[in-house]
C-alpha cells in the first residue's frame, strides 16, 4: 500500500485560499444540486475522559477522491499539555476505493473550509457597497471569517464583540485591518454581522440587529447550540448550507421550533452561489452548520494538488 | 503528530491467534454487558465505479485505544489488476483522542476477528465430543472458520460443499486436516455446520440440517443476505452477536420476518462465552453478523502489543 501521511506543512504549501474557495464553492453548489453524498456522521462519547469523536464521510460526484474525516475533542487534554482537538482526513480514490493518503491537518482544513463557506455566502448576500462587518465571537473562526471575507471584498471597518474584552482585543490585534473591540450593540448593529461562538442561547435580542442587512451564523455545529434570536427570522430570506442539518441543529431549526418561521422557507447556499441573488427588501440570514462534503472536496483538491 | 502507518507484516508479527481470540472474546462479553459503543456505520455508494465504502467505529470500555475502520469494495478493480477490497483501521487514544496509528491491515484483522468470533461461539455451542464439521462455502472464511475452530478443538473430519466443486477442492487442499469436498446433504448434515457464503437465499431446506446439533451462520454481513432457512429456527436456541444487527440483516431477522420465531428469543453470544451453556435439548443456531467493537478491540490489542 502506498498510503502516505501528509503533514500540515505539506498541506499548507498547496491549500491556497483560491484552492479552498474553489473546492468549497463547488461543494456547496453540488450539494444544492443533489450531486453529493453526505450520510449521517458517527459519534462516540468518552464520559470518563471528557471526550468525543465524530466521523464524517462525504463525496462530491466527479471528484477524483472522497474523504473520511475523524475529529476528536478531549477537553481535559490541557492538563496533559495537549491540544483539545485532534483529527485527520483520510483521502480515498473514488474510482478504486484505495486509501491514498492521511491528511494530518491538525484541524486546519476544517477551519479553512468553514471560513471559506462563511466568506463566500456572506459576500454573496451582503450588498456590494458594504465594507463594515461586526463580529460576535473571539475564537479562531472570528478571525478567519474576517480574513477570508476580506479576501473577497476589502473591509474598511471591523467591530468585534466578545464576552471577554481581552479576547476581542487580541483578535483585533491579529487582524491587519481597522479592527476594534466593540460593544454588543455596536457589533450586532453593523450592516453585515457574523456570529462565531459556541453559544447555546441567543447572543442578543433581535432589536440589537436592527441595522444588520445580512447576518451569517456559523457557530451551530452541534445540537443544543444557538446564537441568533428566533425573532430575527420572520420576514428574512434564510439561506442554509444543508436543509436537514440546519433544521436539526442550526439557528434556522431553533427558529422553526420556536414557531416563528416555516420549515421549508430556506434557500440552499449553493443556489445563492450559483445563481447570485437579487437583493431582497428584507434582511438575509445565512445559517451555516458545516458541510462534510466541503471537507471531502477540500481534501480531494489538496491531494490532487499534492499528486501533481 | 507521531501518527504511524503499520503495515501487514508488522501486524502479523503481533496478531497471534491468542491475542485475537482474547480481544474478540472480551469484545463479545463487553458488548453483551453494555460496556461498548457501536454506533450505526456510515455507507457511501459509487454506482459509476461499482463500489461502496463502509465506515465503522467502535469502543470497548476500558480499552486504551478505540478504532475507526474504513472498508471499501470496488468490484471492477480486477480490470485494473487491483484487489476489490481495501481498507484500514485508524487507532485513536481513548484518553486523549489523539490518532495513534493507521493499521494498513489489507482486511486481515476483519478476517481474523470474524474467524475468531465464529470459532469461539461454534466451540461454545457444539457438544464437546463432536469432532466433525460441515462447511457450506469455499471462500476465505470457509477456510479460516475451520482453522480457528481447530485451534480450540481438534477436528477429525471436515466436509466442505460449494457451488463450484473445484473451489471446495482447493479449500480442502489448503487445510492441514482430513478435509474433503462433499455434497450439500453431507456437509449440512454434519453434527456441527458452519455457513460462510454471500448467499441471498437459503442454501438448503431445513430437512438437510436434520443431523446438525449446532449451526453457525457468518455470511449475513449486509441487508438482503440470507443463508439459513427460516424453518430451521423454531425450537432452536438462537445466539446473536448483536441483537439489533441480527434482526436487521441476519438470518435471525429473516426468520423473525418470516413469522416463525419471536424477535426477542435470542441470547447474546457474549453471555454464552461468559457463562457457558448447558446443552439444550434442541438445536443451537449462532447468527453472527460481525461486530465493529471486535474490530476496535483487536486494533487496540494489536497497537498495544506494537507499542511495548
């Protein structure tokens, strides 16, 4: 077997923004067109160790490779001086089933595809003249969502709110932009708002988002989470990366369960990226829960580039 | 990351019969006692390439490692001079979630755990004085089931039936035993019978098994398969490796759906191995569909042995 382990340095050398943007865009469009396989993931839990393991597989029709992603979160690893999250993506040949490579990406491909999906959809749904963005959240994705969006449209002004002021300050310092810590009202009131937190309750009342023409929520990756108030949804155009997944554990699902919006009103993100959008009169909301097919598409593109 | 790829030669060096028997026995007992995690597998299909991919994860409480197995079958690979089946088992640390190794086992750990589970259960359920076995099937498992059973109890007489006489002859030649090709009636009429075929219809009518005190069926690994006639089940003691899995796609499930036996009559194989059995008056039937937890247990034991 010629299976090889590809380390992060090798992955970084080929996984350019362009490669990731293209792969994620293709994955979202293909998913909207029914040209993907995205079976339900496998979950294992380790109560004694405070850990969990998720296995996701996905396939994009026509891609030369498909992927199986294994991601773990063990939340007492810090006591051992280890990062909480580990994982890898196994790349397999879609014509022969033969395992081709293990991408030991240390979680970065997931981070990049999440950033790329958010940036693509946020850019598509935000009016072209908007150059300010408000961010709720101070984690890795708070920074990456801004950086990747800035690659699609130059941002003149970024306002970041977090529960911890010093974390907001740190993210602002890391961004090569006019980025400043802000109050919740300032950040949520921007013309374009991105939420990127692990919150399980709405971050702010709907009134705080009064100035937002577009809101992208990317934090709801698992059941039980929620960032946006359900009352933000009535009258908005709702865009989802996966209808069933967003119903199950996205903010869209929370709004449907709250009874304020119908369960069939959402538009697939891939349709928005493929066809563009006529700017609606009301607000747009993108609920992005993370697409296993995007992992597979990025992994296939990375390994294809490495094989050249 | 210190992730390493372990090849088949390295695996063979530590995966002794004793190691595999112990790991599989522990897995079956733990599974019967509810000390395992065995979430539903992931399946992908590749109609254009004539392929499929199955991902199974399992965990045995207390084992130092857990496993994620990826197995593919691409049935046009022969045209390319490649084997149809590929796969590997990813071993992860159950305390930290960190990937520890890729066991590039070329499917052998699955073959061995299947042989060990069959041999353990067949041995436990067959009266001690029986030293003859009839086998229906001529594939790899037909040979391995006999070899691994022979390691637990010396076999004096093996009778093998297959649809293709030359295949039965070949298996007999490979066995260092008194093994001879036989008619379906001779093989199915042995005191101990093992079925190991990919059949989707019963291999013989119940009357052909009249002389069988015990029957082990190991071929029903996927929905749509079936080896044993439902009418063999009434009055028999039925042993299953996993209740839900055997109901879903084992011969036990076929018999339940045929309405000849209740859906709750089965006894867990792990209980039989743990407690032994008083030989019942009637026939015993073991329906073994293959346990992902056995993969995890064997992978953990192999990697533990390699790490010493």
